[in-house]
């Protein structure tokens, strides 16, 4: 369906406020900043479907262990759909879409299309997956962790991988760290030592996709 979304511009020379507006949903007759007349300056940039990920990449699963924020879980699920994560395990305190409606606000429907399951004990789940041939990768800043962008290609072997994310204040459960085949960190600048978990996951999963694609 063709969108009727335009970038509107205020005609008052002292304001010139410019913003997007869906003319099918709102009339948009006056500027919300100063009340002056508006004009439809230009239609939104045409959208297109990005190219598909190559299907010869390893199978990726994801474990969210004790991530409390429903917004972060929703954002991660949305990224999972784009990055072709085949299954997501929501461990421990991590909220689930069936019990927390706030997740859908950030997931934008991905919670209905991404295969997910809740697990009471993440360690048990990882042990079961490793018995099925999965390798585990922990995204955590540890003394022996590898820089995400400098991983030895020889370590990236195997057809099935589980990415592990942990609680932001507590970090990944030490028991899960022991089960991981490799730990990686994202290099940082400035004073902060970490990123929001959903942002970190987006960087990591596409970084890994690129590395496996080389």
C-alpha cells in the first residue's frame, strides 16, 4: 500500500519547523510549534527490501539469560528476525512475549515470527544444545575474551552456534562462561565500558554474520 507520509515544513520564516507526517492519519494544517501554515515539502524516501542473507551461513540460536528489560527483549527479537536467528531461549528472569505485552511495542511483530522458548535453567539448556553439536559464544568483556573484529578465523568453525547474552548489571552467569567455547567483546571508546545489551547484540550478530561470510 502506497504511503502518504510527507515531510512537512512550516511557512513561518522565524520557525521553519520540519517534520514527517502521515497525511492519511493526520490533517497537518498547522505547525505544532508555532501554529503557522504548513506545506508538504517532499514525500518520504521510497523504501526497498534489503538483500537477503546468504543461506550457506551457520545456524544461529540465541540465549537471553536474566535480561529484565522488556524493551530490550523486544528490540533483540526484532534484530533476531533480520539476522535470521533460528531460535531464542529466554532464560530465568527474562520476560516472555506471552506474559509481558510491552515486548511487542519494541519487537513490532517479530515476537510472533521468531521461534522462542522460556527456560528456567540456562545452564541446563546450554548443556543440552552443546550435546546436539552447538558451539557457544558469550558476548562478555572478560580478560581472555577476543575482540569481536579481530577473532581468529580458525575459531569460527562449526555449523551450529549459540550466542549468549547476560544480565547488564550482573553479567553472564559464570557457569555459562565456563560452558562457552569462545568469549568476545566489543571495543569501546570514551568513559563507558559497555553498551545497551540490545545495541551490543545488533553489532555482534551482524559482525559475526560478516565474519562467517568471508
